[in-house]
C-alpha cells in the first residue's frame, strides 16, 4: 500500500538530515581552506602566495556561509506550520505539514489509519465475543483477528460468507452441552452406578436410586453446561458401559425454562 502521507516528524527528520550534511560539508570546506591558508607560506611566495590566500579566503567565507545557512534551515523546522490529526485507534495527536488525505501509519501505535476519497474511514469499537477485548476497527476492514485470543471478530459491517462461516464455527465452539442418560443395560447397573457416583458426586445408594428413575421420558442429567469435548467424552464413557446417553445444547434448555 502506498504511503504518500508524511507526518510532520518525518518532514522534520528529512530537513534535519539535509541540514546536518550541508553543515558538515560547509565545515569541511572552512577547515580545509584555513589549513591551506596557513601552510601556503611555506610553499609559495610573492604574488602567487597572495593570489592563493585570496582564493582560500573566499573558500573559507563560502564554507562558513554554507554552514550558517544549514544551521538556520535546521532551526526553522521548529517554526513549520502544522495541523493535528487525532489517531482513531490510540487517540494520540499526530502532526502533519498539511491535513492527511491518504493512508498512513500512526507513529504511536503503528496501526494504519485508512482513508477513502480523501476522508478518514470511520472507526468502530468491536468487542470480541470470545474474550471481551475491545478493538477499534476501521469500517473498511473486512477481516480482523482478535490479538488477544486469535479468533476472528464479528464485524457488523462485513457480510462476507467466510466471516459468516467462521461465526457459525465460533457459535459451535462456544456452545455448551448437557449430557442426558436415557437408558441403560441392567446387567451392568453396578458399573454404571459407580460412574454416576463419580460424575454427580453422590454416594452409591443415591447413584443407584437416580439410575432407577431413568427413562426416555425422564432422563437423568449427568453433565450440565459442559464444553462440547467434555460432554462427548462423558457420553462415550456411558456408552461403553452399555448405557444410552444424548447431548443437548445447554442454551436451548435455558430457553425452554424461561418459557
Ligand atoms: Zn495510534
Ligand atoms: Zn478475543
């Protein structure tokens, strides 16, 4: 992406670099001419010496002049007119020689401030649904990954399909499940009771009593509000004991309850 917009500090830096190299050149000419001016008397005499000294004298003046102009230009940078632009991401004031009309990187937070048709693109605050971190995102951006949890942010203005798919995947990721015991093998009741005892943290008698109430109409909730993997693991363990278990999304239950 082209960065045609230069900030005031960049402009100042360029002027300073230029001034310093010019001042150095001037200084070299001045010193060189002064040395020659002095040693000239050992090599030349009469008119030759006079002429050479006049030339060296002019060179010294010129060197001093270049040096002076460079220092003056450098000093002028503090008087350059500037406009202030507040970074939409970090709220720091950035100074420009003239109002910015094109993309540039903030010198404080290094993020790119976007422009469209010469105007800054509005920035909105988007909260990550997974970790609740707040992000300021330009509304021209179609994809933004949360730097805290690495999940894609749901951008209200983005309607791209892959964003929607990622969003659905995120829903699945965040969805918790209940595990329901609906039937069991009576021959393996003791093993199952032992498992239920551990899952529900009840004593053996209570576990046996709970199992005896199980039917498809009155399932026993053996896991509540669990991440998908955990819920699947419990269901598998129950199936290995000859029982039938199902999973249902926890939020649906909350919906049913409120009805
Ligand atoms: Zn910034
Ligand atoms: Zn996040």
